[in-house]
C-alpha cells in the first residue's frame, strides 16, 4: 500500500532532513526526486517545511538543531504514547535527547539516542500522521540501523518498540530485519571496516527510485558523494550516497515482486 493516512505504533512513519543549507537541499532533492518544498511561514516553526510529491507529503526539511551540527536525515518511528517511549528508553539504557514535546497541533515528537550511539525520533500523530506516500519511486521505503554493537541494539529496540530481531547471513553479510506484527519494518547491519572510525552509529533512510543508476548519475552531477556504488540484492538494486551538504541516504530500485 503506497498511500498512507495512519501508522501503527512501531512502524517508521516519517523522515526529515536537518540541513546546513536549506536552499541547496531543496534544489538537490527537487532535481533528483521531483519533490516540491513548502515551508511553514510562522516564525515559531523555525523554518521547517515539507517535501511533496504528486501532492502528497513525503518528507520534512529544516535547519540543523544547532550551529556546527552536520546535515543529517532523521528517522521517526510511530507511537501512540511518546512519553511512555521516553520512559522505556531510559529504563533500557538509552538517552533522552529531547523530551517529548507537542508541535502545534501536528503531533508530539521526541529525540533519543540508543545505547549503541545512534539517534532516532518518535512521532505521536496529531493532525500530521506521517508520510502520505511510501514504498514507490521518489518516496521513503526503508530505514536501517548501522551500529558497531548489534547485540546491544538487539537488547534495546525490542524493549522500546516491541520489535523482534531476525538475523541471517546472506552472501557473507550478516543482516537483521526488525519485525513488528510479523512483518519486517526496518533493518540493521553491523559497521565493519568499510566504515571509517569517525562515522558514528546511525539510522539510514532509503528512498525508492525507478532506476538506481540513472538517479545516482544525476545526483553525482549535482554534487553528491557516492559511498556505495549500485549493488544488486534480492529485493532490488541500491546505492548509498551523501547529498552536497553531506547528509547520507540510500536509494533503491525495488523489484516488482519486492
């Protein structure tokens, strides 16, 4: 189902970009995905906006939280009680970076750091329920935790979101799918030597595209940095890059049967 108006608790429901260059980011993602940006004019909105595709909200964009912070894509997980999530995070060894706070009538957000060092968000829906279009070209389709402590993550996220971690070895790579309600909702991979030491654990957002190679070539021409050239996997063909402001993200051309 591509069009969404609600998300059950525990399902990644929204992504937004914290950017050091709002104008440059808006131009870049407009060029590679065909997104159109609209910004909230209220001063108290802090310059936050949303990207739309075919008239549907697909992602958010705003300035970085503080001067000196890098550009980054943030992943939000749906919840029906953000404060209860905050308590579970604290009880399970994570950190509350931003206590749950209401954003106008849109909903309630909280910012956390897991015990392995990765930041993540939660969203308790109000008027804004999350991405209105997913799992099709030019929309959010997957999120993946990269961490140097998979065992720690396997202890943490089931307690916080009720996820079940299902791990397997495929093609020499160890990969974990996070399942909720019996179906995969996110992934996890260990950070091996391919990750420089200065790269911290993180959640990576994936966006579906019609053609991985064409989209990557277009992004490179616009100043993107490629981390992983196109690779075929059972569900499609993917690549990982950073935008011109150096926010990392992935693209994937999903197989029709994926």
